[in-house]
């Protein structure tokens, strides 16, 4: 088992002695694809600390796809591609990397593993033992008792599952020499993987809930999450800030960084 640290900003590098691998890049925004200078810094850090390097890439447009290809070409001049991993979160990125860089080790990212991320699922599943619920009926003026049915075992299993247990996908991954995928540490738990040929990387402690190409961190109306505007000039404010958001229906704290919500 390996321990890896995931950094989106190399200024955050501290003591790396307890890690075997450095994850560097961004999963959610093509505007944050590392620059040539940042890639060289990452190579220098892994060499100095005897670490392995994993680059992380986002879902992207054709513009972002060209940036990723340029990044790999820049790294290839300084580092053997067969010793580098690239986490892809876009099937277009996978296709282009396989086509142009066949020696590159590809990992399927957590945006593609189709896990059930709604944090309210934990409450739904954990309340299985509470077979009764009550509410006040205004019309009759009485407290009504509702006897709840338990969720079927197969339903609970479904909410803890991902597409990594789908045989067809596993066959596709192995056919394309992909032997590892990324998953989140779901609040409601995770089913054991039935496919022994696919290894997994588990993200901890934060899991992402949802992401979008609309970025609230670059909008001044952060208090109004329904107000979304086009971003013509990105200031990359998300590199230096995040927001703590509370929802009445979600017990756990929710964080917004850039265009993505985490828990």
C-alpha cells in the first residue's frame, strides 16, 4: 500500500517523509492545469524526496486537452513517461493520451467512477433501526405515527456501489492497460470490489459532492449560489480561498472551493 499526498499548489509542500507518491494537478478545472514551470518544480520535488509522480487532469474542452498534451511533452524532456501516472477524469483525455503517449500509465479518476455522493444517504441508511416516525396533523389535531419500511438490502448495497463492479467496464479498463481507479471514502460506506484485477486509490478525508464548469468562487455574489455568471477572466481566487456552506438538510459541513463542493 502507498501513501500519497495530493497538492494543487506546490507552495504547500511541507514534510514529505511519510509519503511514497506526489499527486499534482487539478481534477475540476482546466484553468488550473499546471504550467511548464510548475511541472518542472514538481519533478524537482519528487527527485529530491525520492517520490513517485502522479499528474491529475480535469474534464476539459479542446483547449484544455491541448494544454494537457503540451504538459506531457514538457515532462517527457525531463522524466521518463513510463515512470509517471496520469489520472484522467475525461474520456477524451484518455483517448488522446493513449493515442499520443502509449507509454504513459493511465489511472481512471474519481469523477468517472459514478459513486453515490449525496451525504443525506448516510442519514437514510443509518435510520433503518427507527421503524417509527411521527408528525402533527393540523387537520385532525392529532399526532400521527408512521411505521416506516426498511430499505431493501439490495438498495443499500446499490448506494454503496460504483461502476468499478461492472464487468463490462472492468474488461474495457484491462483491455486498455488501466489497472487502477480512484474512489472516494463515501459517508455511507463502500462495497468491496468484486473485480480483483483493478486496484483502487482512496481519497481521504474529503470527498467531492458535485462539480460544474460554472465557478462560484470567481463570482462576487458568493452568498447567492443561484446567481451564476460567465467568467471571462479567471483570477484563480480558489487557490487562496474556500467557503464553508451550511445546508439545513445536510448535517456535515460543506465546503466550496472553486467550481466544486466537498464534504
